């Protein structure tokens, strides 16, 4: 008895309802708000203004001999706790040159998504992606 019901459900699911590929429409939310599409202008290299700003900031941040101003501000009061000039670049203490997590399997024994990294002579796999700042 269950088999005929499943076949009937499958048959009903394939009946066209007018919402197929021939009747393409703009996606809308339950409240009727339509999906917005925006075409962003790019430079000859294909970069948006936001991407150019990031590229320029990374270049400026890594200029040899530059002087930066470091302010440590209290989250409670907003007071400046420490002010110092820094030659070169201020780097966060949480930055690492190796990933903080790796998959606990041998990447040669099976297929796993991720990136292979050499940690102390041992090839590991991580799902972490390298940031723009290295």
C-alpha cells in the first residue's frame, strides 16, 4: 500500500505548475521585497574601489621605515592607556604563520577538503584560508 502512495507523490511532484525555467522571475522574500542586483564598476585590472583600498592599505602598512602611531584605548572609559610610535608595522599578537587547527587525519590516506600545510616536517590538512595579510 505504501509503494503506490510513494509513486503517486512522485508523479504529483513532477507536474508542471507554471514556475519552471520558461517562467523565470525575480526572487522575492515572503514580504514581497525583490532581490536587488548591482553592477559594480571596476578598474582595468578588474578591482572594485573597495579592493583597491585594501590593496593600497596593505602596501602602506608594509612600507619599510614607516612610522605608525599606536594607541591602546580602554573599552570601559575610552581613555588612552598607552601611546607609542612604532617603526615599521604593528602586528597583532594573535597572528600566526601556521594554521591554528588541522584535520586529525593523514591527507594521503583519503580525500579530504582543505589545504595541505607542512608543520614541523609533517604534512597536515587545514580548512583555514590564508588572509590577505599573510
